[in-house]
C-alpha cells in the first residue's frame, strides 16, 4: 500500500511534538512493508527523525512557507505546493494537522483536498477556544471534513469543541489517545527532598499563547509563594524563550524560576522533579503529560484538550477549573496544601497512564488507515 503523509506544521520549528506521533506511525508502516510518500515543511524534512525515515525507505519532499505574493497566487489557484503530491496515486493520504483550522489557512492545500480522489484521513492534534471565529473559516472547514474518509481526534474535549465551532456533526470520527514514546513498566523513584525543596517543572513549547508560561509566572508572583521552598523549571524551546526570561525578572522570581532548555530524554527531567505544571490554553493529548505520569509524577493541568480526561482531580493530580492566573493560583494553593500526598498521587498517575494509554498505538493507527484504503 502506498500512503501519503502531509504535515501542516509551518517552518517555525525543526521538530515539534505534533511531528512525533505521525513519525511513529510512519516508522511502523514502513516496517510493515508499506510505501511512504512524505510532504513536509522544509525544516522538518531536514531533521534527524526524517533522515531515519528516509533511510528506512520513505520518499520525502519539502515545501517552504507561502510568501505574501505566493499566498495571493495560491488563493487564485495559480500556485500550489501540493499539486504534484496529490497528482501521485496514493491508497490513502494521512494529513497531520497541528490544529483543527490548519487547512483553512493553507489555500493551496485546501484546493487540492477539494478535488482529490484519494481517501483522506485527518489527524487533528489540537484545538482550543477562539481558534475558529470567522464564518468563511467555518464554511471552508466543513467542506474539508466532509471530504474526509476519517477524522481522528486525540480527545473527546477537542472533538466536541470542534462540533460546536462548526455547528456540524462529523460523520466519520474516531478517538485515539497519544502513546508514550519510551515505554515504561514502572515509575521512577520519587526524588529526594532532604532539602525540603519541591521542584516543579513545565515541559512544553515556549509559546505563551498556547502553553501559558506567562500566566503561571503571574500566579506564582505573590509574597506568600515567594516565601515557600520551591523551584520551577521550564523545559523546552521556542520563540518566546526571551519573553519568559523577561517575565521571570519582571515578577521577581529569579531565585525561584529558571529555563532548563530542551531535554531529549524525558526521564532525566522527572528523576529530579516532583510536580508537572501544565496550565495550557491549547492542547491535544500532551505527550509531555503522558510521559510525566508514566514517570510517576502528579500533574497540575487546565481543562485544555484531553488534560482533564487523563488527570483525575485529587487522585493523580489537580485540575484547574479555569485558566486565569487567579484560578491557577487557587489550584496551586490546593496542590501545595496536599504536597504530602504528591508521591501517592504520582503512583496513581503511573497506574492511570498504564491503564488508558494505548501500548499498540502505531498498530491501531495503521489499522485505521488500512481500513480506509480498503473501502
């Protein structure tokens, strides 16, 4: 079977969490003898991860971003970065979208989707309030998803939100939670607290619009919190790193918060940290959250994406009822009051992740694609 794979991610990053899941699927499909034809953003196409797929037999094409001129041409149908790809015969085309509305912002992709004769599978990696606001975008997205042979969501929250955003029922939709990239059979040992320092971490892209590092810092910038014995490390990379550094100084948290950078092995983070704080406003089913739970660490999350579907409030973590800094602070206060239970909650977090996170995710995804291609 020949499977086409498109990532709608732009060229802001050389790799992103949204790319990790389709990569797992692509590697598994290649190992099972399928042919893979990948059309990727230029930076992503040059990554080590894609180099490994090339060596395994994938055919990789790269595309740049639209310029103001080429975007105007694409809107008129006079320019397309996707035409050659869609002209090739595929048994199925797998479109990994960073967000529910991505295709509406890619006029040349939108045009090819409308006239494609290949079965299309859309993998929706995130959603959030406010992503879809204009009627022309709603109309365009209904056309896109009506064309789909299957639409795969990571969480029930994002699926139901998408229906409300479009005022439309998806006729062919499935839920498939993200996997853990490195399987774990038991949680990591609980970090020592001989110094009574409780170490918090946020593992996420440095994009405050989605991951809300800014609101977390504001929530912690009170005299009461500054007197307590804790530290916070931001792990990741992204365009807002300098802004986060400035906010740490702005709120006077230089002795409490710091930047830890990108860490390849998530276990290295959770060997020394106690609580995962993820106050996002936009999510799918975060790989970073799944990984911290498998390491046996409780998490404090907002009701973004599938966060609250995975974390049970008061059992294996804390779910903030809102995303405003004051509401996050109230949830932090509740977590701090129960800090004596964090280790117990971490054990529950591992058990929860081990129970609900699919261990054969790539096989399930390939089975869905094969079923679409067979129809």
